[in-house]
C-alpha cells in the first residue's frame, strides 16, 4: 500500500508538468485552431526566466573582506551580491535564496509578452494557411528559440535550487497514519503539485465564472457567430494565447529545482505533452489535465525496480504504448467528444 | 524514353548528367585557392547529397502527394542503418544484401507505424508519427541496449567488431563495406592543373541507386496510383464519397516512403559502417521536412535540390569560424569589422542549427512552394505578360462544387 502511494506521489510532479503544458496546448488549439509546436519552447523559456532572475539577483561585485584572510595572510577578496549591499546581508540573502518562487512574478509579464509577440507577430498570419504550414512554422520557431537560449546560457543544465525552507523532505506516511519513514517525499514536489493544482483551478475558474471566459468559450464553440455579435473575438483569443504561454512558462519556472533546466528540455516535454493531449482528447481541457496526471503516474509506476527488471526500459516507452492502445480502442481519446476537432 | 514523356525525360537526363558529373561540377575552385572551402566535390559530402536526396524523394512521395505530414521519418532511416550494420555483423561486408535487408526492415516497421498513425489524419497524424519516432529513439538509445538483449549498442552506436561472426567474410575481401570485393572507399584522384577531382566508388553506388529510385518516383508521380494520392490530398472527403477507400492508398504511400528512408539509412551505414540512435532524433525528422519544403513539396526535382542545398550549407556553415569571418570583412573599417563578425558569429560554426531554424521559418513564411516555385516566379517575371495571362486563366478554372 505504501509503495503504491509513494509511486502515485512520485508521478504527481511529472504529471503536473504534463497537465500544465497540455492545458496550454489545448487552450491554443481550442481557441485559435493552431497546433503550437513551440509550446515546449515556452516551457523552457519559463525555466530560463528563473535562471535569469537568479543570475540578476546574485549579480555581484568584488569586495575586500577585512575579517578573513587567505592562506598567504592577505585580506580575502569575496564576491558580494549588490542586493546584499542594498538590503543588508540577511534580507538580501533571503531574496537570492527565494529567487525561484520570486521568478513567478518575473515570468508572468515576460511570458505573456512573449505569447502576445508570438501570436501577433507570427501565428496570426497562419490562420488561413494549412495545418502543415502552422506546424512547420512553429517547429522552426521552436528550433530558433531553443538555439538562442543555448547561445546565451550554454548547453549544460544549470542548477537552480529551491529555497532551503522548501527543499527538504517530509514524512508524509507518518502524517496520515503509516509507519514512520515509509513515505518520505521531497517538499518541493508537493509545492509543485499544489502550484499546478492552483493554476489549473484558476484557469478553469477564469473560463467558467467570468464574462471574459464565457465569451472565450462561446468563441471556441462558434467563432463566427460570436464575431457576428459584434465581439472582438480575435483580441480575446490573443489574450488566451498569452495566458497559455504564461501557464507553460510558470510550469517551467517551478520545475527548475526538480530538473536543472537545459536548452532542449522543452522539446522533451512537448512530445510527451502532445501524446497527453491526444490521449485526453483533442480540444478537451479536463481531458488534457486528467490524461496528464494519469500518464505521469503511470510513468512513475513503470519506473519502479520491479517493473524495470521485468521488462527493461519499460519506463521509457510506457506512455507511447498506452497512447497506441487508447488510439486503437478509443480514437477520440479519453474525453474527446464526437464532432469536436475531428481533423 | 523509358516510358517518360518529353519533359520528364529531359529532367531525368539532366539529373543523370548532374549526378554523374558531380565530382567535376562541385569542385569549381582550385585546391589551394582561398575559395577551396566552398568546394563540395569530396566523397563524404557527395555521398550525403545522394543519400539525403533519396530520403527527401521518399518523404516527398508521402508529403508532396498525399499531404500527410510525417514528423517521424528519421525513425525509418535509423531502422535501415541498424539493419544494414547487423547484416555486416552477421554475414559479410557486402553492401547489396545489407541494403536489401535495410529496405525490408524499414518496410515492416513502416507498415506497423503507418497502420496505427493513419487511423487519424491532419495534425494528429503528425503528432503520432513524432511520438513514434521519439519512442524509437528511446528504444534505440537505451531500452534495446541492455546487457541481456543488445540490439542497438546504445550511446556508442552499433558497429562491427572483430569478434562478430561475419560468416561469409573471406580472406582477400576488404575489411570495409564493399560491392563484391570493390571497397566503397576506392577512389581515383584526377589532378588537372590546380584542380583535383576525386572519384569515389561509394558515391557512384549512392548516385546510381538515387537515379534508379528517382526514376521510380517519376513513374509513380505520373501513374494512376500517383493521381489517386493527389486526390487524397486535394479532397479526401469527396474521394470517400465516390466509394473509394483511401486508406490502403495512403498506407501504401507511407510504406513506400518508409522504404526510401530505409534505403537511405542502409546506404548511410554502407558508406560508414556505424549506426547511432541520434539518426532517429526529432531534429533529423525535421531536417528532411525542411529539405522537401525548401526544394518544393510535390515537385519532382525539388526534394533533391533541397537536400543538396541543406547538406551543402550545413557543411560550409559549420566550417566557418571567427578567423574566416575576420578575413571576409577585413575590407571594412576596424569597428565595423568587429560588429559584423559579432553579428554573424551566432549563426556560423556551432550555430548551424540556429541558421537551419531561421531558414525553416523564412521558407515556410515567404516561399511555401519552395525553390521550384521561386524559380517559376522569377521565370514568369522574365517571360512577362503572356505567362501571367496563362496563370490567370488557370486559376479561374476552379472545379464546380
């Protein structure tokens, strides 16, 4: 029982990332009818927002520390971040330490801006073009974005730690009545799951309970009629694109402590997120979220020692196998409806 | 001629001439001149022109005719490579059986993937093929290379070792891929003044195979089967209403193009007996899409042109470094020289992928018909009014719904 629970928990963080990316993909596909192959790149840009903020905050100058000496007896030169000079060592140090959560605030405007620029600058011109062209141009954009990031940040993963207060582990088992030390779980992953749940809830609430969301849903159902009613649906869809970009970006920001970001992390996640979207049912937002968590948990079960010794490497291909089975038995996906986004 | 009409026959003759004379034509600069780095007439690159030409011709049969955009064709290339190297390992270094086996394996593989992927069309098809290619990559990279069952040799790549059985290998045969005893590395150097031309058997094997499959592609384009595939692209629904089941045709196109990819993969392994998982990576699939689009999807000559251009640029661009750039811009005043070098630096050398992405976007945005369409546009400018009038007439004749 505790093993099963542990694997479910392990699957939650990856599942959260899949769900967030798939949610953004579905939003963009549902509103604009465009398949965004650059969505993984948005996830990656989000992660590098965290890296950038961390670097900006720890931007430092060299000072001579009189109290310490090096091995020759000379006063030691130390790198001192400017921010510690401005706010004092304690507050400054805390700000640097909390750079990943702070990057959420930094990433939202950046990602919404990137999303607007992408939609207005490029994707807008591709609504009338065939799907193949849309796929190709966003694919090209993904390569370009990825290579730009590689040029500035290098090809190696960049460690971006979580704040100390959130980087330990908790004994979840003891909390809910299992034996002590049976289910120990990294705290940050719980934070990530809670964060993902919050974002998903917020997006659904926004679509369900606001007038803006209602108009967007109406536009998804019948764009033309909404346009004929005198509503500027294009502008709202652009805003939705910005929101979808921000969701992907935030997923990336919070993922950095779990997996140090590198320039090709986006594409690795994108392929799986596409599978998630197809399994969940194209155009179905709850389907995307559900399939994201399900496949994340499934992958975590396939990574157990028992599974990998029985069938070596099953953890690498399980998601694809499940996708094949789902497509063969239920071509519309888990929650896809008849007649919605059929081709 | 060969059952081709006059226009196709001329095109085919032209391609034959270009391919066979390539070692001359692509070496226009003397060996010790400063421009020698733009020469492309050396065996390694020439082989890749022909091999990726085959790959792109095959991809075009699927994408250009039926409009199904596969994002996973590199998987078949990889399967072909692995199959060919296994033939080398088990039997002998002879190229021919290896290539045949590569094509067969790729065909089986593409029947499997095609059968599942073709259950959906449009974007779903692209996503599915991409997912399958990534799965094949994961399989080749780690899953199928465990100590119990080592099919792909993982990160190192599959290669031939001395301990392999090679049961048909005899004394006197070269320890390299060969065609009935003639090594693929056999070359003949021709020195004419400052020029030096290299004729390589490996290249000519690739070239002759490319010409054969190019001929087959022309025949396929002009056949009733080709018309059927075009009908799938232009209006699949209407075709279904006329009582035709489109799926077997699409699957056939998918398998044929998968076999072309397997052939290309087999040839890659035949020129250099090594197969690695990175050949199946999604960037490789993207590259063949780009080759086809850049040349012109749906045209006969386009994919070959695109493949040649991309491989040539990859080769040249990745060789340019800062020193070369400084040489080029040395005529500018000092400050400007540095500015130009800094501006271009990210795009050359290791930045080839960035250049590739930028070209990709530019071609899709501005020239979706590729180079062939670009050439036609320029030709129309020169032929002037008459060409334009003809064009207008042809666009007016839309079929009645």
